[in-house]
C-alpha cells in the first residue's frame, strides 16, 4: 500500500539558511500533520492542515511556515535556521480532518542537521 | 506534568515472555488512544488503536483502556527480539493532533 512520502530524507544546512521539507500524504488522505522529534525526545506537534486550510497549530516557531497545496501535498518552510532546529521532521496523514477515530500514518521523516 | 506519561524504561524481558507497557493521560475528555512502535532513527509505526473501555486484541498485541483511571496499556505476548524498540503512547487531542508520551524502551533478550 502507498505510504506517506517525504523529501528530502536528509538535509544539511548552515545556521541562518533556509530549508523546505516536502510531504506527500497517502492517496485520498486530506489531512497532514507535521511533527518535530529531537534526539531522545518524543514527537512534538508543529502544525496541521485539512483541505488546504490550517487546522491546528502547536509549538511551531515564527521562523517556520507551512502550507497545503491543491494536490494535498504539504511543505514546511524553515528560515533563519538555528542549531536547535536539528531534528527529525515527520509528516503524518489521515482521513477526514483527523477526527477522533482517524489514525495518523507517519512518513519516513527528514533528518535535518544544522551546522 | 506531561499530558501523557509513560515509564521510560528500559524494560527488559526474555524472549517468549509477555511485555507490559503502561501509559496514563491527564485529559479526561480524550477519546482515542494509539500505540506506535519506533525503531531508532525511524518513523513511528502504528501498532494499535483503542477507543472503548476494555481490551482489544490484534495478533500478539492487546491494548487495554480504562477511561475512569485514565490508563491505557499494551501487552505483547510471546515477545521476540525484533520487538525491541521504543513504544510510544499517543492520545488524540481535540484539535486533531497526537500528544505523545516520552516512550518506553523495550529490550527483548534472546
């Protein structure tokens, strides 16, 4: 079965640079979530989109922005990168707005390293 | 206090034994609960979800939910070395996001 696709899988950036992470949800899934997982930490919710509209917002820095496009793929844009942004970034997708009974399926993640 | 609490472990069990993983949550209004398995450096993989009080079985896995006690657990029967991973308990928040516990590291010894 098709899964969530993320690109790139690995990314190395310098401080103060920008980065764009992409997520392609499972076909027919209309909701996308972004999570950040630091070393030894649990995944922390950043932001989510349902039908191309932002549906929820978590602990996402103002330096980060995201959007969902007409084909339901999503991009997370990160500017003025800091060393502390080094982490695994996961995208997850679900059906129908992520209601209480909809499971979220995670992509393989993008490992971002900021030097 | 975290919204979702798990024993960080590590939990070590011999091969073939039952592994018991526990999780408590603070939001009494939470309705759905998920167990994810995560190997080091990999993405969380959904194992089980449970919405109703009681037990839910899927193969070697059994999820148990007690909403009155705000407690959810995962039992792994006939544990295998390949089950060695970090197990994340997650609670579905009203806004749609998952709130994760800090994870329990499970080690199954041959």
